[in-house]
């Protein structure tokens, strides 16, 4: 088996294993948070459970995505499956945003009609256990994400970091509520849970909003980031003297792939071999700057301009 195919196979297997860990972990944390939330009658714990459910749903979808993004182009997807990466990240972010908005709505209702949680012991223990598990899962997935350079897994790491912060933040909040109750501030404690839920929702919603905004542009075929455009322009400028200018230059990004479409103006008497050599050299030079580039080079006679 060629080394390149072997390395790709190894990366796929590592990514698939990381996703399976995410699926198992999110399912376990969902059960812990949901059970503790129902027992303690806590909107904050139910927010945590909903977050874990989001991670579980997206992890299942991610399991399909990590397999598809490595597939070569075919008769259905002529440009390959790389857009599964931004699609998965948008889906992850959108679900987290929706979860935060719904949780904030119920938290506001709880503030209007205050009711204290049934107890603080179970929520604190449940969230500390969840936080420790989330740290371990975050570390493992982050390691695989960087080793395999997977944008999908990096999006999953974002979710698990959110879950880690959420778990320890909730545990700290309930400890504060317990202290307030013990100190005789029983009138304040009914507001601890909903206020904590709103604060955490506002904290958690920022990263997914940024991720969704960035990846939606990619799904809509917006131009790539400036450093990618700059690399393309530098190579084009290098080949301009060998032609009579550029009639068209377009680029877009889909996952790791950079698609470049460039048309050079050339003399009408150039041979097929000469323009073919120009195209081959251009593609080779561009790949040195952008290894994942997929380039289409074509030519237009000067007299047609």
C-alpha cells in the first residue's frame, strides 16, 4: 500500500476513534446532567444536559463526515466531499446557539417566578464528575485534531471546551448557592440557578457565533482568507511575464481544499506543448505554497481580448 494512502487511512482511523470517544462521552454526560437536573429541578443542569445532547447529535454526524471528507471526487460530487467540514462546524455552532437561547428563555421565566432548587449536593457532585470527564475527552480529541489537522475535530474540541467550562462553572455556582443558604440568604438563592444559566449562555454563545459566521462564508463560496489569496496572487504575478496578463482569477475554499481558476492571455501562435508546460509549472509552483490546492489553468489568445 503506498505511503500516502497508508497515512490517510491511519488519519481516518484516528479521527473515527476520536469521534467514537466523543459519542460515548457525550451520551454519558447527558445522562448524568439530565438525571441531576430532574432530581434537583434545575434549569442550569438541564442546560448542561441539552449541551451534551447537542454534542452527541453532532458527534454522530461528525462520524459520517470524517469518513466522507477523505473520499475522492466522483460523478455525484465532482469537487469532492471537503465541504462536509464547514457544514459540520456550522451545524455544531448553530445547535449550541439554539441551546443557549432556549436556556436563557427558561431562565428568565424562572426569575419571574422564582423557585429554589431541591438540593445542592447532587448538582455539585454531578458537575464535578462531568467536568473531570470533559477535561479528559477534550485533551484526547484535541491531540488527535492537531495530529491529523482535522477542522471537524477542532470544531468538536470547541464544544468540549464549552462543556468543561460549563461543568465547573455550574459546580461553582451551586456551591455559592449552598453557602448563601447556609448563611441565611434564602431569599437570594432561588435566583442563583437562573442567573447562572443566563451568564453561562452568554459566555458560551460567543465562540459558536464566530465559527458559524466564518464557515457559512466558506459554504457560500466566498473568497478564502487573505493569506490564501495573497499566496495565489504571488504565483500568478510570477507567471504574468510569461503571458500577456490574466483574463480571470477566481478562488474558493472547501475544507482543506483550495480551488483556483485562472485564465492567462497568451500569443495565438503558441504551441500546445508550450501552453501545457506553462500550466504544469503554474500548478507545481502553487502547490508548493498551497499543498491542498486544486487548480484549473486555461488560456485565451491575445487577439481576442
